[in-house]
C-alpha cells in the first residue's frame, strides 16, 4: 500500500475513494501508512470510505483537513488525538461521518464545536468514550453507537451528553456484552434514550464483541474517477503494456464513472496487481431486495391513516426509492458483461443492511406504542367539527344570489319543488355558511313548523343521525326513537332538516323512507358521490347547488373588511404585497378570512408587503380544514397522487390523461391482480374529483373530467405538505421554495415566466443525481446530465432545446415519460433509440415535422403525440418491412396522434400493422391526389373502420378545408366507437347512417352540411355524444328538428357555430339527454330558438357561449326554473373554446 498515496496524489479530479474487504471476513486488517501522506491532496474528494476490516490509520491523515468538499467520511484510526479532532471540526461540508477508534483513549473524546451540517454520525470503539457538548452536532438526526459494555463504569453514558443532540430522531446501538451484565447495560442505555427531549426512535441490540483485534488482511479497493482521468492511469501504473499484463479491468457504470476493482496481493516493481471476484449469491441477494421492496411498497401504499410522521416511514420511503433505482441500474448492467455489476455489489450489501435496520426500527416503534397504550389499540380521535358559520353575518360577501336561489326553492310548498337540496363544494368554500344563512332566515322560520341542524360527521352511523333529528324536532317525546316514530312526527308537520358535512352515502336509505314530500332537506358536502347517492333515492326531486369561489371584487371587499373594517381598498401603501394573497386564496372565503385575521393581528397599521412568505401560519384555520381533508383520503396512495400535483403552477390546467401517464411512469401507481395501472390511476383521479379536492375545468365527450385545476389555497397547502415531506422541491421564478431535509430530492419542478435564467444554477446546487421527476415549465433548459435516474421529464414550453440538451435526454436510459410540448425543439435525433423504456413521447406544438424510424421502433412506447410525417426510410422496401414486422410483433403503441398522410399512403404501411393501436389521428396533406392513391387510402381506411380484428377505438381525420369526398365510398357497419372528422364533406358518409353502427362518439367540424343532411344521424342508436361545429355562417338550414325516437341513447349534445338554426325537439326525442351546449353568438342563443326543451326529462345542464350577457343568461335561468329538473344554466369555460 506504500505506493497508493503517490497514485492518489496524481488524481486531482478524484471524487470518491472506497477501500473495502474483499473476502467478507473481519478477522484481519492492515495499516494504511501509504495513505497517511498524499501530496498534493485530491481536493475534489467528496466521499471517502475506508472500512476498518480493510485498513486502520495510525492517526487521522493531516491531508483530510484540506478537503472542503468532503461530504461522506468513513474512517478507522488506531488512536484519536486532539489534533485529529481539530481537523475534523474544520470540514465544512461533512454530512455523514463514521468513526472507528481502535484503542480506548485515556481521556474522554469531547465533540464541542464544528459539525454544523452533520446529520449522520456512527461511533465505534471498545468503550463509549465520547461526549457531546451543548450546541454541537445540532443537525444530527441519526446516531449509531458500537461499543463494549465492560467499561461502562468508567465511561458513564449519563455523562455522554446525548440530550445536547437536539435534532436527534433515530438511535441504533450495539453493545458487546461478554464479561458484563447484559440486562444492566441495555436497560441503562434505554433509560437515557427514553428521556431524550426529542423522543427519538431507538433500537438497542446485544452482541458478543464489537472489536476483536487488529490483524492484517487483503484489501478490496474501489476508486471512482471521472472519465477524463481514465487516460492518465496507464501511465501511472507503468504504461499500457503493463496495464494489460496486470489483468486490470475497467468497468463503466451508468453515471459515466470508471471503477477500479482490486484485491491487494503484494507490491511488485512499484505496482499493485488488480484482480476481480464476483460473489455466487448475487442473484439471491437481488431477489431478497426485490421481495422486501414489494412488501415495503405495500406498507406505504396501503397506509390508511396519515401516520407518515412516524420516523421509520420516511426512511422506508427513501429506502424504497433507493432500491428501485438500484434495480433499474442492475437491470441495465446485467445485459452487458458481468464485470459491469461488480461496482454495485457493495451497494447491494448496504441496501440489505438498511432493510434490516428499518425492520428493527419499525418493530421497536410498534412495541413502544403497545406499551404506551397498555397493549390495547385505541381508536384514532379527531377534533370536533367546525361551527356552522365561519364568519359573522355582517361579514358575508357575495352570498345574496345563492341565498335567494335556495330560498325560492324552500318558502313555497309545491309538488314541482325539490325535496332535497344539496350544497356541494370544496372545503372552505362557504357551504355551511350558506346553509346557516338560509336556515336562520326569518322567512324560513315562518314557513316551516320545525327545524333541525345535524352535523353528520359527529354521528357514528345513520341511527345516531336520525336520533339527533328526532331529538331536535320533538325534544319532549321520550318514546323509542325509530324511523316509524320520525315518520309520525313529520306526517302532520312541514319541517326543514339541515345535514351538515355529510361524507357517507349510506344515510339516505333511512332518511328517504322517513321524510314526506312536504318537508325539505338541505345537505352540505364536499363528496360528490354523496349527492349522487341521495339523488338516486329522491329521484327527480333533488337539486344540486355547486358552490363558486368569490370573484375578484368580492374577494377584495371581504379581505379589506376583515383587515381594516371597511369595504373599499385602502391606500396604495397598504395594498402593496396583497396581490399574492388574493392569488393564493383564489376566492375561497375561509382562506381569505384566515389570512385577513393574521394580517390584522400581525400587521395592524403596517404594510402588507412585509407579510413575507409565512403562509403556513397565516392559513392556520384553513390549513386545519385541509389537514382533515388530506387525512380523510382512503390511503397513502391517494395522498401521494395528491402531493404530486404540487409540481404544477398556480392556475395551471391539468390534463387528466397526462397526469395519469406521469403517475404510472414514475411508479406512483401500479396495477394489481384485478385492475391495470391505468384503471387504478383513473380511480384515484376520480376520487380526488369526487372529494372536491381538485376542480373540474372541462368535461370531455365521455362525461369524464378532461382538464382540472387545484384551487390556489389548496395548492399552497399541498405544496407545503410536499416540501415538508421531502416529496417535491420547487423553484419559482429563480427562487427556491426550500425546506431543510437531509434526504436527497426526488422531484423537482421549475416554474418560470418565460424570462427566468437562473434556475439551472439553483437546481445544480440543490443536487440532481437522485431525482426521478423533473418538470421545467416556461423556462430555459439547463444541464441535467447527472440525472440518470429520471423517469419523468417534462420540458413543456422550454427554450434552448439544442442538440446538447437532446443528447443529454437520450442518455436517460430509464426514462419513461418525455414531454417536449410547446418547446422550441426542431428535430428528434436518431439517438432516441437508447430510450428503450420510454412509454410516452409528446412533441405537440413543436416544429418537429419528421419523425425518425428509431422513435417508431421504441419497444415500450405506448403513446405518441405530435404532428409529423412518417419516417423517410419507408421509401425503401427493406426498411419498411423491418418496421412493419416490428409493429406487428413487438410494438406496444396504443395512441398515434398523429401523422400526416402522404399520397403514397401511410395507413397500409404503418397503421394497419399496429395490433395494439386504439387511437389514431390523421392529417390529410393538401395537394391534388391521383385517383389510384385515393383508392389505395380508401381501402386502408375501410379496413380501419369496419375491421373486426383490430383494437382501434377512436379515429380522427383532419383535412381542414380540403374536401374529403373519398369518405363517402366507405361502407358500414362501423366498428369504431369514436370518430372525429374535420373538413368539407360533399355528403354524409354512408357508414355514419348505418343502423348497425356501434358508434358512441361523433364530432363533425366544418363539414358544410345542412341541417337536413345531418338529421340522418338520429338513426345512430348507440350514439352517446354528438358535436356539430361550423364556422363562418354556421349550420346551413332553417330548422334542426329531432323527431320522436331520434337519438335514443344520446346523453350530450353540443352545437357550436356563430349562428345556430332553430332547434325543434319533439316529444319522445332524446329521452336520455343530460347536457345541452349551445355555443353561438348571443343573438342566436335565446331560449326561444330552442323549442320543446320541456320534453328533455333528464336534462341537467345548459351551457351557453361565453359572450352571452347577464340578461340572456337570466332569461335562460327563468326558463330552466319552469323545467321539471331545474337544469343548471352557465357560460362555457373560456379556456375550452375554439376560436372561429
């Protein structure tokens, strides 16, 4: 080893040095005199691990004091002096420190200064001969101790000063007990740990001996070097010829680092022989790790309560991440030579040790809970429910219209009036406040003979709820309270019952049996399934009122009234800084009141611009509501999916399908024996919608939410929760939203404004080596070459995506989701073939016109989005045959949206060979085609439309204004469920009028067909959704008539054009229609243009064009009041419109 120091002195770019035991025995060690003197020092070293089984230093090497970048240090010394302690104190970046002391010192080792960023400390010696002074190691969270118990009398652990480690969370101790009283040693140490002020989790184990003695043995040395250092090593060890003679093996890892694996044999001519060995039990160890990972993931995923604050659970999550990363790396390397796996063998051993450690911590944690609770599992208790009205009556803003609407449904007894009124909305939106205002209105008091207010969340079951109603309506009745008794009370009385905070749907069975038609029920809930269940019991006699957030004017009025006591906005000097408050509150009344109270108490008479970023305290009341909402989610899997939404900026519209693909790619959602990953992810998304945690923005053709958003106040809560749990890290406009956490970051979101340029340096400083998901939105791309563990990369609207950036992207070998949507990328390189795990590729809105064949042949690609021409290589028969064979036998592509159809045909060459294809979009290129080319395409399209062997479900053909008359020759019946046609049609294709068609969704845009021609569509018996969209003059013809029996299954009808004809609905037509969208100019959107709307017995909503004024909207609402269902009338969401 005497030459090792001179070798290391020439490696000035060295970053990691590990000396480990090769044989696995711990009976011998050597002295590393060669490493005691290294000149010059490798100042870039960040990690040094010298295992005591391999070698022991006589004392601490002096050159360590020059390593200002050293983060991880594991070292063994025979003796530790005060000078050595001074060297250790001066290491500014040291975060993990493992110290082995061979000889017990005469005096106690005292840690009194330095170690400011240290969070992990392990101490091994024959005795517990160290002590901590006050103020030292304040950030240490994990402490490991290894010592023998026979010297506890000399070094009393009571005087060790463990209480001065104020940040301590975990303690692990192993005590060698030969020659000492085992029970006394363990109990004495456990008593000290129990009294620690931080109440850390501790695990104390008894073993035979900690230190057996110092003997010499062989050394396994592993040195990791940057690639640029590789060229110099043959010269260091005596030239390339000598390099080959010594049997040296160089192995590259995924990170582009070269490892030297060697076993020390003997010095020979100034060099060292390097030999490599591969353990035989590597496969068994890997299977053990995989099995434990599945069990740990199941524990985390199925966690019903939010007890993730338990210390072992975050450690468990971090371990799962590390295991997943390790397995991915191993899977890549095992396809190469076996020598590529060797650098990762010690990490496998390390993972096994962490698994066993966390298992012990978990068992100790469960045991301590059983002891604390007297071996009895106690039910979890929740704080009492919130009051009925969060604000005073004189503070109510913007509640007049909702109040009057509900009062109109209550104060007159009418058979047409609803029996039950549901007020639904997110928590903090004012549901209980609105219900309380209506409940206490003097007109309601005069109208009803009795009233009752019941908080459903305080009742254990429907029986308790009925008892509470019984008691409030007839407190003098002491008879047995039953459904029959409640029915008798309500028989001759008209009563109003408010059921507040209902979260379960099973209560409606008993309530619907007890309540007569004259009485009324108001229910407030944030769970939409509760409303749906109630509507099923009350049939058509139910009304749903959806809470809306306050507008900008009402938000400011409420806020300033709570802060200063007046409605008008104060002086500009006091307004500064309030814009961010209104943005984060996002019209949520409770959030506005919470922040206003905080501002009034802490900044009375001062400027709000000094408010700072202490939103966690400012949203105190609102946060308590959100915490209860967060904890009430079914399991940790749902909570994890909610936390993942923290990466999106305020106001961002989240696409349902995109976020589901992200969840699956990152591993947040997995399939099981009963459901696929897509089904599980869709169910979790629906549950977040169901609980009003995320708000629908746009409803799709299939009545499912297509786009959604997170309310500003809820998003702020989710962001704070995600950061505190180290789930995600955010950089907003070049400013990090930071939280001190010792664990590496796993998800990073960079949110720019189009002009931010400093996020790259901030992200590099945070560290990108372990991130699994990187989202850069509307900002410049930066160097992420070290992010080799990325599964999700979203570069939406990014700038600067040049060849260097794309080359870095193509090196992310385990990447599964790649979005370049709206970026300035112009070309997809052929090197994309390296991304063999890629499942989603999105290049929509880019300038990529040609897609290489390598992208089409990615073996795991499932979804491909963009507008591109098919690969040029298809002109050659050999390449075409190669691609066709791959698409037929290996391709997993399900979505191809889409490609530009050339005159030589792409359907026959590509699409018809995709056996898994479900959705395809085609753009027809605008140039004159020959007759033979059209016939060629028609025959291919005919196979798509009517073929029974393919899996195609949806097809979209966009020819703009180019006539698509060739579609007329297609024959039915159509086997596809969804069709979108855009472009001029000379006549309606025959397959669209086939009675045997199974078509369920149809969109016709800019076809130029008349109302009479389109009326043939009424024969489609399976059609559920129909959209007719025109431009310029709109639909041709005076009347669009739907005859009796027409559209028998249609649920949603959308007519979109500047001018709409009169719509005549005959009795018996569209019996299942629930949604009618009339998107036209205001002068054509009058209710008089729609005749027979009363025949739509299931109508629930009418949506008008966003330009319809208040007068036109009110006219429609008055018409809706006369309808038996009182359908909701609203304007369309502006973001969802298509410009004419």
